[in-house]
């Protein structure tokens, strides 16, 4: 789940308006709306920390990198555990491979006219 969708889900669950969240983290309503709609895909670390504190979640949860999330696929968590056992050099090799695969996927998505890019 993307940051925007997760943020909106938390806001709606807490029954808060965009303005209430903005006031709580000392931001603007427009900024919160841009985050929720994906118009701003690169929030500051400060904004992420304030949002995480406000909703009592981790920054990892907000950005979709929480291995303890029930939404996380068990096979990905298992892959992470396996990665931890590898040497730094082997992890770097796998990182390079992932970059190549993500670049290839992004190129394919662009050719198909899709907006979302792989991470």
C-alpha cells in the first residue's frame, strides 16, 4: 500500500479531517491532501516522523516497509531473513541485481504508459 493510501486509511479510521491532521503536525491542509493523493511522493523525514507520531505508528509502517505488518507477504520476510545471512559483498551483488530488475520493470511500465514505477 502506498503512503497516500495508508495515510488516508489512518486519517479516516481516526475520524479526522485533513485540517485536523494538518493542525496536529503543524502543516497545511494542502500538504496532507497532496500526500494522500500522491501528488507529493517525497515527504520530508520531519513530516513522516510527525505523521507517525500523530497516528502512533512507525515511519516504516507509513511508507510500507514494516516487516511486522499483516499485509507483508511471508515469502518477502523469509527472503529478508536469508539476506541477513549473506556477506556484505553478496548483499551488494543482490542489490545491484534488484536495481537492474527495477529499471527494466520501470522501462516496461513506461512503454505501456503506466504511471506507477517499481520501487
